C-alpha cells in the first residue's frame, strides 16, 4: 500500500497549520502575560500623575536597619 501524493501534501499542510497556530498562540500568551508588567512601568514612570513613584534609585541613599528592626519587634 503506497501513500499517494495528495495524502503527503495534506499531512504537510496540516503540520504547517498546527505549527503556525502554536506559534500564534505562544505570541498571544507572551503579549498577554507581559502587558500588565508594561502597564505597571508606565504608571510608575508617568510624571503627569503628580508624584513619580520610581525615581531611578534602586538603592536607598542612606540605608539603615531601623525600619527592619521595627517590623521584627512588632
């Protein structure tokens, strides 16, 4: 029993569409999961909302353990 040329092209087309659908789904899920992070950065860096929540300093200018000690002792 031999496989006809028509069946081979159908399998190839089906594999192509399954792979394309998988890639499209992966792109949609990536955008859907990254959109909230992008929105948080936009809100944090927006100067028109009054106070800028993120001033660019990753480390505090004068680090101390005073705030940590008050949380631990409570």
